C-alpha cells in the first residue's frame, strides 16, 4: 500500500508516495518535496525547500541545523556537522516524515513551528549526550525536556506528544512513547500563557476617528498629485533604462521631481533628493495608505489585504435593488494554509477608492514588466494588487517562469516614521482611560508603546478588532463620534454583519469548520466584550438613578456597596445568566429572546408599564424618547388609526416618565413641547 503525503497545494508537485513495503524509515533518496519548477529534493538533504506549498509562494525552508537558533539563518552550519549531529538530524527528519504522511494536513507555517520545537528537543539531547529517541522513550528525560522549553513552545510540544501517541508503535513509530508524569504542569503553563497573552489593542474612539479622517486626507493628497506622480515614475523607468544602456551615472530623479512640481509633496514626506530610492518610497507609502484604508472599510486580516489580486472589485445587486461593493480575495485562515476564495463588503467611496488608486500605481510596475493584468479566474491571483517594488528596473528582480508575482511587504506589518505622525494622533490620558475600561486588568500605562505623549502604534489587525468591538457596541455604531465618521457604511455593514452573523449561527450545527472561517466568530467575540463593557459603564458606573425591575435591584446593590466586579459580570454573561442590550428607555438584562415585547413596536413601552423585572430604566432616556415620539407624530395624519395608536403609546410613556422623575428634574413638557 502507498501512503500519500498530507499536503495539498493546487499547482504544486508534492512529495512522492510512501510505499509501506519500505518499512518505518523512508530511504534518504526519497523525494520529500519539490521546488516551484518541479526540481525534486530528498529526505537526506539537510534543508527541505517548502516554498511551493505555501499559499502565496512565500519563501520557506524547513532546515534541520538544530544547533542554529536563528530560524532561516543557516550560514556555515553545513560545514560543522559531526556524526552525532547528523544522527540527531536524521531523527528529526524521521519525526517530520511522520507528521507529513500521517498528520492532519498541517499548514507550511505549522510545520515550520513544529520543527522548531524539535530543534529544542535536539539541543536538549545534545546537552545531555543522548538521542532524541532517548528523550521520547524515557519518562524522566521527557519530563525534563518539557520543563526546559520556553512557554511559547510548550503547546506545540504537547501537540507533538499527542500526535506520536496516536501512531502505531510497531508499524508507524518504531518505539513506544513514554508516559509523561508532568503533563498537568505542561497544561498549566499553556493556560497561564494563554491567560497572560496580550490581546491586540483596539483603537480608542478619538484615535479611531482621527485615523479615518487622516487617511481620507492622505488619499485626497495622493489623488491631487497622482498625474504628476505617475508621469514621474514612468519617466524614471525610461530614463533609468536609457542611462543603463549608455552606462551613464543616474542623477535624473531630482530633475523629474522639479519638472512635475512634486518638490513640496516629496519634502512633506521626507523623500526629496533621495534619488531612485525616493521614487520607491513614494509608491511604498501609497500602497501602505491604500491598504490601511481597505482594512478600515472591510475588516480583513493583514495577509488577506496584502495578497489581494489586482482585479478584486465586484458589484452585486441585492434583492432590495441596492448595489453592494464586494472585495474578492483569498484567505488561508482555518484552511490548513490553503487559499480559499472569499469576499468582504465595502463601499465605493472608501474601499473601492483605495483599490482603484493602488491599481493605477501597480499598473506602472506591470507595464515595466511587460505584463497585462488579467481578469480570468485562473490567472488573476497571479497578479497582486500590491506587487513587490523589487520588480522596478533599478531593483533588478526578474519574473521567474511559472511563479507568481510576489506581493509587496514593505512596512505593512506596522506604521512608522512620518506616515505614523500624519495618521496617528498623540496618545492622551483619556485614550488610556478608555483602554482601561476595555481591559481593566492590563497595565496599559506600563507598556512603553502606549505612553502618553507618543504617537499611537498603529498595526493593521487593530483595525479588524476595533471594527468588531465598536460595531457591536450597540448595533452599528453606538458612539456618536464614531457614527459620524462611519455613517456612510453603516447600512452596508449592518446588512452584511447582521445577516452574516445570523447565517453563521444557523449553519454552525452542520458546518462548524466553515463557521470558524467566518468573520462572525470575531464579531461575536467582540459582541460579548462590548456587552460586558456597556453593562459596566451604563449600570455599575451609572451616575443616574435607575428604575424598572433590574434597575431597582442594582440601585439597592449600589446603596449597600455590593456592586459586582467586572470579572463577575464577565463570568455571568459567559454562563448565560446575564445579558445587556441598550434600549430607548435604558437597557434590558434578559438573557435570550424577550417574550414580553410584541409586534413591531420599537419602544419597549410594555416593559415599563408592566414592571418587567429585566428593565433598567433611566429618566434621561425616557425624556429623549418622548421628545422624539412627539416629533414623529407631527408627521402623522390627525384622526388616523396610526395617530390613535401613537397617542396611546405617548400617554403611557408620559405616565412612566412622571413615575421616574427625580426631584428637581424639569418636566418633560418643558423639554419636548406639547402633544402632537
């Protein structure tokens, strides 16, 4: 029988099948991987090129020089191999072949991480002059090795032991795995690391709003100078090739900058007078600004935005007649490193605007390569929206036959320098206070990157988490300042995320794996966090008297000094014992579906009049609701059935308002005017 490697990457030639007649060990001349062009590599080689199996042909090598602790930096290691080290290398290769042929379709990055864990085990064996097999078969060594690992490797070490324990000792592994005695200690370390892990910081609302405004300003500036920038770039390519043919010195860039009136634009960004490097930096910044704009108005991950295809815009007409703007790309998350096509909804004015701008600059690079971008489904993924700037003539990178064009990386993992100062406002005390409300158990003020007076340390994934949290805060989007900034996408996002979350909840029963791929997972995690924060802010820290069943209960708690802690709130919400949703009259603490409110009424009047035990009522809220109700009734035909129903509801609200009216509070008539 032949065993096929658990590697699946479309278009790549995988390892040769394993004939079980060969026994437990693969021959050293067995083909374990192939290059992009099909060149084979054998088990016996000390480095296995794995680039062909990565989703976007990202350079990756699985190397077995375990004594070298710098990943990917092999150097002169191959000249220092003693017989003992080579023997341990063969042991590591033996274990990796188990994972490749018997594992669960591990992503290339996962294989790389798990090999690093084996590097640690091999170093542990070398320090004790034993073999890796000795470690795996002797409990004392096994426990000592686990204890010696850094916390970030313990989880994958446990994964290795679990996997090896599932193999047949005689026909698949060749030995019997020892039983660790310190397994509970390993579990404790994994849990402790998980609990202490710092989550990606969301943007405080002031910084979020400023970032969106500043990105719009940057895009305006780029568009205003776009004709000159594109002409200067095209002329620079022509002039470089001409100078290279004549073997002349290259000094034309400052002249091009002056010729096209770009001196002020370059100087503002610190690019002026830097020659061809300055031209590269200009495009790099354009790409980075466009990518950040896409993050803000889509919620996609960093790698998903970086590897968007050149042709990624699609429109779709909904059943209501409104056109949806969709970004079409790929994701590898929860898909074992394989590309899966997916879509994100955005807007034409913001999301598509950034894509169109990036396309115009990318087109110049493709022109220089003599490539025409294609919309064909089987070709468009070969041409990224953000191509590497190394393909410009003076960077000398060539397009290899059969290979995809590499995506630009640059400073995409973070924003620094003058761009950071233009996009991100200086951190103020109220920003840190807001972060402390979001995560009160994190020492924000002790983390250097969040010191007051420093620019906000922007990273792409912050935008994804911020979107999930704030859009969940109260049904898109609760904070008025943020709502003003995002009002142009509120309708689209409400339809997409609202409908998407419901859809995922429905199909999780039949396709849990598919559910995990959806943004709704982070959406719902953000909803839980936002719900807890809203309860703490609106109820536990309320400066206003509360009414209703739940309101009176928490008022009495506050009078007795028995206010719940944030931890207890989170625990009860996670257990389904407590919930919180903001409403027109205050809030509702009922977990699950409300059975009191009926029909299409948007105002929970019946909750107030019938004394609902879950209601948290506030006088300021009901005053505002009455004011809005009166304004709406001014547009209803007098004497109609609708007018009679609205009048009945208004009178009920006014009765409740009088009951809730604190002493020295102005009457509602003085605020909202007379009846309609």
